[in-house]
C-alpha cells in the first residue's frame, strides 16, 4: 500500500509541475517586436550588384532575411518557433529611438546577434560585426 501511495504522490507532483512549468500567455519570447521606424523592406543598394548582401523585411512580429533580389532566405519566426515553443530558444530585443538589437539564444548560446541603427529617412545601418556596416535602403 505504501508503494502505491508513494507512486501516486510522485505522479501527482509530476503532473502539477508540468502543468505549471510554462505560461502559454508569455508572448515576449514567442515573436519579434520591431520598432515602428524599422518596419518595411530594406535592401543593400550601395554596393556593386555582385557584392550586395541582400537585406531584411521587418513586420510587426517577424524578421525575414532577404537575398540581393529581395527573395526570402530565412523567416526567423517560422524557423525558430518549434524551439521557442519548447523553451529552448528565447529572443531578447534591445530597442531605443534609433537602434534595434536582437539576441537569439538557443541552448544557452547567444547566436546570432542582429544590430541595426537608424540612418536618414530612407536608410538603416546593419552592423555586421564590429568593423563593417552595411547601409540598407527602404524599398
């Protein structure tokens, strides 16, 4: 009888822990929240065509990496959703009036870090590493 009671107690505690482990209403780590000044499609048009890196499309809840022709390469939200759902990936955003930084942490490792800063009315600067900036033009 003691063995059955102990098993039921452990099972009950396990179910209680699992049911309370994650709050499904936490949307802060389930999508991106770009600032309004960066919403839109931005492409590299300053380099010669053969050297253009492409760009990004920002929506109210997503970031999409684009090639030089503006074709989608990587949809960050879709690509990360399964690992976000199980709590393996978190998204940290640092937003100011003139900069937007995204840190994607998976399995305890932060990678990639995407950094953008406001340029003039039609440009943003993509900080690709500490020594190289790419000016992206709004399309």
